[in-house]
C-alpha cells in the first residue's frame, strides 16, 4: 500500500499505509483526523485512484441536511407529471405512484454511493466535523446498514458497500459511536525527511537544497506558537511560488516577501521579526548542510 500510494504521489509512512490497507481489506470506514493541510482529503482521493474506482465526495458544512446529502425530489418533473395526469384524469393512487417513482429522485452523493452499479465507489465524507450532531447520527445509521429508507418508496439497500473515508479537522468532537464504527487514523505534520520527500514528489523541479531549506523553515515555523500552523498545502504553495520566482535558495528578504504563501494570520505575520527569520534560516542552512 505504501508503494501504491507513493506511485500516486502520496508519501506515507507505514502507520498511514497500514491504516489505509486495513480499512480497505476489513471494509471499515476510515476516519482521518489532523490539523489543516496535513493531507487528509488526499488520502481519499489517492485511495480511489489505487482502487481504480469513482470518487464520490460529500463535502460537509454547517447546516448540511439530508436533502443535500442523500436525495431530493425532482420537483419540475413531478409537476410536469402532475399536469399530464390532470389532463388524463387518472385516479389519485396512480398519480401518486407516478410522482414518487425512482426516476423522479435526484440522487445526492450518499444515495449515489450506495446504488452505484459498476462496483463499490470510494465515498469521501469530507470535513465531517463541520456538520452537526444530528447529521452525524444520520451518517452513522447509513454507515451501519448501507441502506436508506425513503418514506414514499421504502428501503433502498446498497448494491455494493462503498469504501468510505471520513475526514475531520476537529473543530467539533466526533461522537464515540461514529468513531467506534471506523478505523481511526491521526495524521501528524510531517517530519522534515517526509516533507522533503513530499516536495520532491509534488514539485520535482525544485532543487534538493531548496527543498531541504523549505522543510527546515516549515519545521521551525510549526515550532512557534502560531494561530494557524501551516500544513503541507502551504509548503507546496510556497515551493511553487519560489520556483516561479526562479529562486533556488532562501534568504531573509525572499522569506519575508513570500511569507503570505505560508502564514495566513495577521498576528502570526506580525509576530515574526526579521531576527526570527534570520535565525530560522541559519538553522535551516545548518540542517540542510548537515543532512546533505
Ligand atoms: N503525504 C503527502 N504526500 C504528497 N502530497 C501531500 C501529502 N500530504 C499532503 N499533500 C498535499 O498537500 C495538499 C493538502 O492536502 P489535503 O488537501 O489532503 O489536506 P487536508 O488535511 O485535507 O487539509 P484541510 O484540513 O485544509 O482540508 C494537497 O495538495 C496534497 O496533495
Ligand atoms: Mg481536506
């Protein structure tokens, strides 16, 4: 699994690869938690590519409800049928059957995931912590039975049980019941070695020395008390920005001018003095010198 993930551009240590492997073979949903930008969502995307199946994504947000997640009635089609039925003078029971039929149903991600005919898809339930407790309870029910009941139609069972990856940034604690249903994986910020490998995999045109310096500065930044610690997403943004400026090493001016790629909070930027930058760079140079 580790090699397969790496072929897809995802650098994973054994703990991550094992969790993904087990979730896949044991057919359990995988709950991935961790800070922003550490590579949670990407695990779902990469696994879909490895399994060579469709990725169906449900993006959670505050106020998400069953209609957006599961199904909606196609009102236009229902209205049209109602009009036609009116001109044809049908009996009410027949009309109702026509209106509440499967082809008047608009499938949303969850329904699509359990009714996909071509084989199990990968269902990515992203940022589940943003949804509320009620929605979480509803998810738990679906992830337990892989069956949904639509009042007007009755139960619809899964044609294939999908592979499921859930992600959470922990803005709200996920309940114990859902946790117990899942295989759990906590993704940490990467070690310097891992981060260098990620940079090399994602931005191959970056020189080794630059990758080392960037990784060392990112480590130093994460060691500070920040409002928003930068993730791998920021590392890669920054690397690409430096590449487009045709830079192959870091100096204090470059760092302070491109800091917006990395720090996304006004106070974090303000708190970082020129002296801090200098000492981070000195540390980075000695680290990359010592390693290389
Ligand atoms: N281990 C890794 N190997 C390769 N690329 C990675 C790795 N971790 C993260 N990335 C890259 O970093 C970026 C951010 O990853 P991703 O979107 O998965 O983070 P996230 O944890 O879901 O963030 P958020 O909490 O903001 O949703 C992506 O472009 C992803 O490809
Ligand atoms: Mg994400």
